[in-house]
C-alpha cells in the first residue's frame, strides 16, 4: 500500500545516473507493469540528465524515435516553474498490457510543430470578462477571473471548474469565443453545463467544521506550457476567510493530449505556521445526478443529464488514498474530503466525459475512471541508459 500511495502522484520522470554517451547510444525503455492497454501515456524525461547524456544545451533539439516503428515522435520541452529554463522533455506513446518499448534519443535541428499537431492549448480570455480557458483533443474547460465578479451583464463570484463538451478533436476555444454562440449546438459541442457558484467538475475549497469555504475568482494567471502535448498554467487567488483562517492559493492545472483528466495542484499559504488544512473537492449536483463513492480508492464519480437534450455527462475526481478522509455533501455539491499534506500542497485529478463523444453510457464512464485510477497507482517504469 505504501508503494501505491507514493506512486499515485509522482510524474513519470526519469532522473538518470548514466555518464555521458553518444546520442545514438542513448535509449529510453518504457515498461507497462499492468494488464491494461494504455493510450496517449505521457513520458517525462529530466532535462538536466538529457543535457549531460547528449551534450546538448537546448533540449528542444532532442529527437525521440520509436525503435520498433521507426517513427520520430512529437516532443515538448516544459518549463515547470516559469524560470525561463526547461526542466522536462515529454512525449507520448501507446503501450499494450505488460509491453516493453524502447525509444532512441538523438540530437538534431529543432523540430517546430505544425498548428495541426497541437492537441493542448489554453489562454487568458480578456474579451470574456477574464476567463481562463483550456482544452485538449477531448475536453475543454474554463475558470473565472476577477472581472466577472463585477460584470454589468451577468456577475458571478465563483472558483468553479466549468465544462465545455466537444465531439471534435480539433482545438475549438478560440473559434467558440470569436463566434460567441457556444451555448447552442453547432455539431461540435458547446457550453451546456452550468457550473455557476457550485464546484462544477472538480473545483475545491477549504473544509472546516463541516462547512465548505471556497475562494473567490482568480486575480492573476500565467501560462507555463502551451502545447503541442501539454497545457499547464497557474491561477492566483486572493486570501479569503475560511472560518477565521485567512487562506490564499496558487492553483496549477495541467492537461495532456488524449486524456479526460486534468491534474490540479493547490498550493496554500496562511498566516499560521501550525494550522492544518482540509480540502474539499467537489462535483455539482446536476439534474438526476447519480453519485458513486468507493472510498477505498479515493474516487468520486457522477453521471447526470444535461439540459435541452444535450445528453449525459460523467464527472469524477481522484485523490491520494493516503489523504482521503470522507465523503460529504452540501446543498449544491457532492464533496470528497482530503487532508492537505504538511507542505500545504493538495494534488488531485478531475475530469469528465460526454455521452455524445466517447462515453455513451454511465458504465463506459465508470470503466474509464476505474482504469485511470489504476494507471495513476501503477505508473509506467521508465529508464534511460547510454550503452
């Protein structure tokens, strides 16, 4: 159990210990330790190790070739903390049950991805009351900025995670904002989910003495990675009163291509050096919503009916079982309660699926959520060597 808990929220990063080798001799080996077929799995390589092994300064020049197929794979260099330096190089692969795959690394000219190769993207939407919207080839979201609190048209104070369903793999948020008719179906999907002041699909807040204390709208944002494989950004929330405790938050969100789950990381700060925090991760109570809460896996999932014959939507949250406390609910949300670790950083996953896209039934959604949780607890085994 300890190994599984630790593995749940550790990314697939290989740090490496090998000495410098010729680029043609550097191999990445990936093994699937499960009996699951795993699609669009993101492999993360440590940038400092790549620089040492390949004698390269700019890791954007590193090429990754699938040894079996001979295919040169799409890669993305990621600056995880906004310091102007790349800490990771990522690529994706499909891997069969118990399969081992090898990838050859080399150094060449930087490959610039085409617009058609981008499967993840996000931005601050100043023209729409300060939304932050993001998407991949399967799902889309938005969260609400400070300007919306005082909107002359439809003011809203909320840190909910909103959902935009889509039935196309291309990136759509720029087009939908431009046309400004995304509450109606035009054959691509749309905004049929009213998050409002609920937690939406995966919003969180502080849980104290049996009550939820959410933040207000974010006041600042910055993009850390913007495709083609991963979008990653941070939202800053001003301090709010959680029943006598002033709490501030920086929320980091990342979404990879080919996935229906986002990774959320809330970094809390507060004046007290000794106070312990408890987090509540929520899903709104939608129309005819059915909720499933298998506590031993620290997952919570719902299946609800969207209005106006827009089908059904499944939402789920997954947390670390080591931090799981209980399931609760208030008037508008189903809630999963988790302990915030001593470093005051809460990590969880939340995502959704639509009946008119990839999940025609609640059973299909439940199966996907169960497999995704298993994959988080049994990460791919990644090694890198110079032969």
